[in-house]
C-alpha cells in the first residue's frame, strides 16, 4: 500500500512541475482578437494583460464614441476569454483531463 502511495506522490510532483513549466510558457504567449470587423485589434498575454491595442482611425467618430468603446470592450473581453480557454486546454493535456479546483494552477 505504501509503495502505491509513494508512486502516486511522485506522479503528483511530476505533474506539478509540468504544470508550473506550462504556466510559465502560457504567460509568455499572446493572443490577438479583433472586433468591429477589424476596426479594433487587441493583443493579450497569458497573464490576462492587455499588451497592445490598435484602433483604425476610421473607427473614431467624435459623435459616436460609445460605439468605439463598445468595440474595445468586446475585443478585450473576447481576448481574456480566449486566454482562459487556452490555459484550460493546455492544462488538460498535463492533467489528463482531471477536474482540478479553480485557482489550483
């Protein structure tokens, strides 16, 4: 019984190391998202930070700033959602699909 426990602990430690390495790699990745038919482009990294924002000058209408704000919000939110999706998919590869509590990695 104790041999099994030791083997299981080694597997858990190996998985933890793999997850830590993967987390570093994911934090360095970036994802690009557009909204408004490409009028707004954002780039977010795996740490859920906005690292770049481009707005097509044609999207800037002083009489309708609300539309531009909505496009920026939509692009950023979609980028953050895609980061979550990317992290989840990559972590499932390491964990073999184990359901781990949120925030564990």
